[in-house]
C-alpha cells in the first residue's frame, strides 16, 4: 500500500478502553474541530489528550496549529487511570519508531452511520510529525479511505498514515469507531515522507 503502513505489532487497548468508559465527561470538552465551518468533523466527537495550550486562545484561529510545544490536557492530568493506560501505548510506540518529540495526541469517536468528510490536513504540525493511528474499537464497515486505498483496522492495529493526502472515514458498522491518534517526530520515515511529497 502507498498511503497506509501497518506497524508490525498489535497494541493491547483493553485498559485504555475501560478507562475511557469510566470518563464519559472527557468526550467533546473542546469542540473546535467539530464546530469548524468546513463541517469535516461534525459527525464525530473527540478527546484532546495533548496539543497546543488552548488557554492562550479565546476562540479558534489558524495560529492554534502554528509551531508550539504541546501540553497535556485533562485526560492526562486529571484522570490517573486514563494516563496509566495511555503511557505504555504512547511511549512504547515512541520507542518503536525512534521518536524524538511527542506531538499531538487525540482520541476520536465516530458513531454508527457517521463519517469524517474528505479533506487534507496542512500546517506546521502536519509537516513536523508523523501520524500513527491505533484502533481502539472498530467493526467491519468502519472504513478509512485515502485515494483509491482503504483499510478497516481491527482493534489493536496500529497504522502510520500521511494525512496530507485527501482522506475520509465512513462508519457503516453497527458500533462506534474509536481511534487513538499519536503524532511523533522521527527521522525513521524521512525517505517515505519525501516520496509521498513527490506524488503531489
């Protein structure tokens, strides 16, 4: 596959799923992505675990995605069980890909029948980090598309993906599709990223 790269390991996500079940209040705390005028993410909810310091912004503007040192959000700082479940996943992945810097960490949930509309991602964060998707919950029919390729990850699968290409998700399954997204700065995939850029 050209746009998706499956990592050669499975991730044990049971503890994280249990911890998330204990904290429904975390979903949708920050609605900027959902409320964006493009409506790309209007049918999903998310939990922000790590990103730019939102307290510096009264409302969303493009500077929120500019260069920054990320901070931890409530899911990490106020929910010890979520933090404990996330730590081995995040830092195990960092070790595996020879990570130099940890960027944004996000958990997304698309309900049955929901979707994320076709879009491309741009900006400093996208260009600086590689993006990894860990499936926390998925069922047949929850399909992630990019170009003419598509994947339907099983729970525990981890995929690397370059989100600068147009991509979208359609959840035609009978359960929510829940995904942990971890952004990592690493030189391990520099050659692959360069090839991807030449595809335009």
